[in-house]
C-alpha cells in the first residue's frame, strides 16, 4: 500500500487494533477476572475462569461487607443512600474512597433518581486531565461517578436476578504489579522468520492486580431491569 503512494498503513492500523484489544482485556480482567475458582463463568459473580488471568474486583470485593440495592422494586431503593451505606462501611475501616466505577446502565438508574434534585445536573468534578463527571454527596464528600464504557464491568446473575456492581475504590491501596514493562510490549517478527512472507507483531504484557487492603474499598450490587 505504501509503495502505491497511499497515505496510510494497514500495518499500523493492525498494531493499533492489537494494542486496543490488550487494553480492553486488561480493563475487563481488573473488574471481573477469575483465576482461582474453576467453576466460574461470565454470567456469575465469580467471573469466567482464566488460569492466565488474575482475580478482579467483582470477586475480591464479594464479601459480607457489600451492599445490595434494588432500584427496580415496587418501593425502589435509593441508590445514593445505598452507595453511602457502602462508603460508611469502608470509612469505619479507615478507608478513603475517591471514586465510584459503574456501567452506563447503572449510571442511568442513578440519574433517573437524582434528576429531581436540580443541583445534581450542575454537580461536576474533574477526575483527570480532560475528564469531568457527575458527583454525588456522601460521607467522603463529592464522590465522582466514573462510567466505564463497553462490557468491562458487565452483568451477572445470582438466584435468577441480574446484577451489575458499583465499585467504590480507595485507589491509594490498589496497584498493578508487572514483570518486564509497565506498558504493552511489542515483539517485531521480521518477514521470513516463520518460513512465510509475513511481518508479524506480537503484543503482550505481564500484569496483575494488588488490592492490598480490600476492606478500604467496597461494592454495591445493583439489580438491573429485566
């Protein structure tokens, strides 16, 4: 293509796609990874078993401290209050939660309940360079609500009820250990090495997840509409 004068490179597009795939795999594993319980699947709270992965937040924070919320019931639970209940549990353990991660569907449920509170629409916080999100008040003050696009957090079933988690994290106690490089490594396999006329790139990384003080974080299990 390049020799034909085209201003773009399919090789670079393929490499970009590979890096995005690795990033998605890593993000999904952070939230719902399972490397220790063989009976787990994507549709359960344990998460799909993968011996080459690591345990994620869905599994690690599945403790007696989690809080259940059902905003779909005849008398719906107040999600802001349920989040605050979970925050209070972590605060009593000396945690310092800075952010809440959730799916777009769960954020929509929170917005539906909070829209009647006029000031909510103007309650924004900056969580990073160029990243602004809503916040709700709790025991830690204004808590940013970070929406994770796509299927990285996902949904699961317990006793025929569909749930999705809100992860309330003390990120100062969470890290990503690694071997080799802290970012993706790209092996460039030249043409002819494999006996074929192909130029091969192998994108990989060796990372884990260390939630060093689980009681400083918590999660809310939110019932999702059927």
